[in-house]
C-alpha cells in the first residue's frame, strides 16, 4: 500500500474512510508536524455517522405519501380517456 497524501485523499473521496485514516496515521508517524495530515485526519474523524432513521419523520412522510396517492388515484379516475 503506497503511503502518500494523494493516495489517502483518493481513498477518502471514494468512501474508504477507515483506510484513508490508516494511511494518514502512518504518514503522521513519519511527519508529526504536518498540518495537512492533521487537518485531514480531523476532518475524516469528525464526519457525521448515520444514527438511524427518525421514525416520526418517516411516519410523517408516509402520511404525506398516502394523501398524495389518494389524490393521484382520484385524479386518474376523473380523467376521461379518449
């Protein structure tokens, strides 16, 4: 595995967060004062994680969809097909 900032950036951009962190941490051991590496690590480690679905919002969304579905079906029935 190549150890470079570019490689770590590519990994991060492709969604391989833990692999990018691993590369950055190895680079940081060799260059402990490198501000770019420190900032990149901080940025990757601070990204939000998925905490699950908001059940209340999901129910609200479903209710909206139910209403829209009903309105759409009503509209379809009212159409006059020629």
